[in-house]
C-alpha cells in the first residue's frame, strides 16, 4: 500500500494531499495544469522535499517531514523502488532499444523482458537507436523499461500526451492489466477527464494544491462535492431551481440536459434559445435562463435539429448535482 499525507512548499502555493492507494489499485489525479499533480508524484519519487507529513510504501517510510532541516537524509530515490514515467520518454540515445529496456535491471530476466517486447510490439526494433524510431515507439520503449524494473509503486505523469487516441487507449489498457497481474499501487496524473476515467479505480480532483474530492470516477462526475469540482469535471454553470421546496442551484452538464419538460427526471427550467452551432454529429445550443439573475444561461448538446434562436423552450436537467444558494454576491458553497 502507498500512504501519502504531505505538504510540499511551492512558490505560488503549497501542495497538500492525503490519500492511500492499495496494491493493485489505480488512482488518477485529475485537475488543471499547475494544480500540483506532478509535485505529488515527484514527492513520492523523492525528487522534491516534503515540508510536512509522511510517505510510506508497504509500511516502509520513504520520507520524514523536515528531514532536510534536521540534517538527516531521506530515503534516496534509487532505494525507493518507485518508477516515475513521464511524457518525455528519456531514452538514452547512445544505447539500443534493447539496452534501454534492460538498463534498470542489470541482469535482466530475458523471459519477462521478452514478454514485454511482444506485448509492446517492439520485436523489430531491439537493435535500433532511439533516434531512429517514432515518438509512439519511443514511448512504448520507455513504458517497457519502467515495467521491466523492480518497482513497488508505479507513477505515471501524463505519459501518453501527444500520442494518437488509439495508442493512448492501448497503452492505458496494457498498464492497467499489468497492475492487476503484478499488484502494486499505481497513480496516474491526467489532464484529460476521459483519460482519468478510463484508467482509474478511484479519481482525485486537485486544484490550487488541494485535493478537493476522491472517489469512484462515476461518483465524482455525477456527484461533485463542490461547485468548483463540478466545473473541473465538465459542468458548465449553475442555474436556480427549486428542489424539495428549497431554492437551490443546479449544476448543468451539457450531456445531461433534455429538451422538454420532464419533471419526473429532474428539475425543469425555462429559457430562450440564444444561439446554436454544429458540434460533431449534433448541435450545441445556448439558452438564456432567467437573464435577470446570474449565471443566467447554459449550453447543452442535442442530436436532433434544435429550435431556432429566440424560441422559448423548457429544459429538463437530468438528476443534477444541487448546491445551496449563497446569501450574497452570487457565491455558492456545497
């Protein structure tokens, strides 16, 4: 098990996080760029110092709060048995693909490395220089090198960014299968929600150095704990509704809105079509809702041709997350 309860000092804001990841479990850390996701992985890997708290792997302390200030040393990076795979493959240009694959293990288990070569479809590349292979092939080599090493925790920092979608899905499924077969804690940093959902048993939402919510990906998306979490996982605004006789604000997801009044499925709001535009195989429709009261509007998607601008419409919000209305300045809280 990986246990993390830390504070890391940064120039703009501190990063504080507390979570555990069981052996064989996959946790995704999701949030905007600069929110502190990579800092957490680097702290676990021993690349940045921890100001307060503790990191443990399999019951063994990896870091001690304030160790640098007391003059004692934290557990060295090489002794942690933690692998960190980044977006940059970081292959050694003077070594062949085979030598890069086997570099971390000294005397490799040829059968194990051979299985990885087959799974990653690197058979014809083993003698090649990294300079002569494609970006996708280099990323597969880097992944193979990580999986061939002797690790007790696997950390992935957006390693598939820039690769085409089919290859990203393939590598995500491969790593998930390896984590199940060789149970270790695994943490993925993801900038895209779909990537985090595809990977994770649990997902943590991070913003400005704070872990706002952790749970099953479907629970986090369908039941965000705060309006900020709702915004980060794809909701596009808040509209006033009445629920259980109380004034509330409903978070609007563009894929969870239906044209027409269906009160048995969720709150119904009235509005006027402001604009529409093609969106993939369907349409994105902007609707003004209660223009006199902010936020005043919402955007939703529909597959059929929508009514034109200026049309009065009723919209049903399908089981939306609800938040208490704030008492001043339109601010909201959970």
